[in-house]
């Protein structure tokens, strides 16, 4: 018998919910969860320089007071690119030889379908009666992430909702399901540095002031090591991602030159201390009469880590019993919406293998989706029964 998570995943993939277009994907989830006893609240947010986004918060409280577990995820997907390059239509949810194809099959409609499918299992046998389970689902994770999970959590906090632990259903496994969970992520900050000199003829450099040598020195200063890593995190790395002058002419010294960079930082730093170090390094460069300007691009994504003991240890115990392998605790990768949840409770990312996410022919084995749903159900029941 097909697990309800599988048919739900197919329904979700068939909704082309490329950020921020919702395309009815949250209607599908609301229709699935309401008969299970979940109270569903739609939370449209807009503003703060970003596009409007629809979100869903669903909660179910058992027959007696107990712990509160939060599952979180996103239904938005990146664009499929050239649909003709796909083996199967990217929004068809075609199943061939036990594999479902489609955009979002791994990142991360499968995670959302799995934890919703787990709720169907538990509701049927009374496994949700010992506490409260809530689901926070956004359609704004792959792009701005301004009117999504961050604002859902702010809204929930204003309603008095308190969570004991949270699981984000992002792909977290590497080679096989359950070999890794993510207990933290490095932070991220991006910026642009512009050096302004004086334009002139390349044959008369004394009449100009070339900004490019200064920009090279700035790049060299920024690229020096920032730290050696910490107990749970790899070393902070600053990467220069572009150097531009906008100068199409070989014999003209440009007036301006700029570079862009991105930093992925560990718990040695906060956003504030890291930005202060960047400013210090820039100030130490001899500008030779040029001016050096700095512009931060976008907000700082904070670094976070959940304590490996307590809830995280219990999750790894349940995973080891279920899977036969104890998952490694990881902090690698980019940012995720877990960074917003970490301000309210301990949080992990626990999901499938992410090998094909964002690729042409994104796909997932149906058996893996069923397995993830069964694990989520097992863990939820264990979490509620032990009192959190």
C-alpha cells in the first residue's frame, strides 16, 4: 500500500510553486492536514522590500498538556530551467522504476510531504495525543526569505507559542538516509567594495590615479585567513566573487573598480564583529589618493548551533535505532530557514539525500520518502511520550 506521503508529494510537485508563486500548493496541504485535526492558519506577509508571500501554520494539540514539537519546511522551488532538458516534465511527478521525478522532489517537497504523512500515521492511531505538534510551511525560502519563516515565527511568538524542539525537513543526508543531520550552519554576509581614482590615458599614468592596484591590495587583505575553525565548524572563508571596472577600452585607466565578496563565518564571529574586521582590513590598505567605499549587500545571516546534548542526542538515538547507523552531527553547507528557528528553540535539519537538488532531472526514490515519513512518525511519538 502506498504511503500517504508519496501521493501527497506527487500533488505538491504538480503545483509549479516557483518562488514566490504559491500556485495552490498550500491549499493541497491544508486539505490534507485539516481532516487530521490540525488547525490551519494562512499567514500572508509582505513588505520590507520584498514580494508578498503566502505561508501556512498548522497546529494540533493532544488531549493533555505536553511538549511542543515543530516541523518546518518550504514548498517553493527554484525554476526548472529548460524543461526540454528534463527526462520527464519537471512538474509531472512521474514515477519510473520506483523513482519520482520533478522539481522539488528532494528540495524540499519530499520533506514536507514526509512530515505531513507522518502526522496522518500518528493521528490514525492516537500518537499525537501526548502533546502539541505544529508545522510551519513557507513558500519563500529559495529567494529573499524575508516574508516567510522569519515572520511565521515572529507571529507564532506573538501568539504565545513556545516550542521545545524543531526539525527542518531539508535534505541533510550525504550517502545514505540518516548518515548525517545538521545541528548548525555558518553565517553569511556579502558586500561590495568600490575604489574610486581618476580616469586617464594609459600612456600618461601620471595624469591619472588607477584604482585597480588598490582594489587588488584590498582583495589580498580580505583573503587572509580569518580563523582556523572551531569545535563544530570549519574555518571561516571569505571569497571574492567578482572584480569589475565596466571598462571596455584597453588604453583608458578607469575611474572606478569594484569587487564583490561573500563570507561564510563560524561561531568565532557575530555579524557585527566580522563586519568590524572587514572594515579594519580595508582601512589598513594604503589608498594612494583613491577613496575606498564599502556597501553591505543584503542582511547578515547569523551563525547558529544547537546543543549536541538533550534533544539532539535523543534524535540521534532514535535514528540509530531506526536506521542502524548513528548520524554524524554536521554544520556544513549554506544557509537555511533553521537560522530563524534557532532564535526560539533548538533546531536540526533532518531529511533525505540532497544529491539532485536544484539540478535538471531532480528526483527521489519513493522508498526514501516512505522511510523518512516512518522515521518522523517514530521520532514524534518518542518525543511526545518522553515529555519533550
